[in-house]
């Protein structure tokens, strides 16, 4: 389902493996207008980064796929937070 990653993480980087997928973005607060939804096709072996407005002001989701797909996600902590 649609979500925004926890606020403790600053940048979100994903690597998409296997088949392709469609990632969807909806602005927050959630809009019911279809024209407000942005889609990005993630090709096999592609990478993406979420930062700035798309990270903080949009919710994202990945639509179901018919082929196997794996996603490896990396998240960074802000410099002022120590692990």
C-alpha cells in the first residue's frame, strides 16, 4: 500500500531487480484526483533516490507485478542522529 518512509530516515535509495515495476506517487495530503498521481516505471536493474519534496511531501507505492521482482532499499540517517 501507499506510504511514506519513517521520518528518521533522510534519503531513500532503491535498487530494482528482476522484472520491471510501476512506482506511483500521490501528494500529501492525499488527493483523490487521478491527474495528481505520478507514475515512474522502474526497469529491471534500475535505481532511484527519493529526497526533497518527493521524499517528504508525497506518498509512494509499487503496483503488483506479474513477474518476480526484488527491491533492495537503503536509507540514510540525518547527520544530527547517531546510530
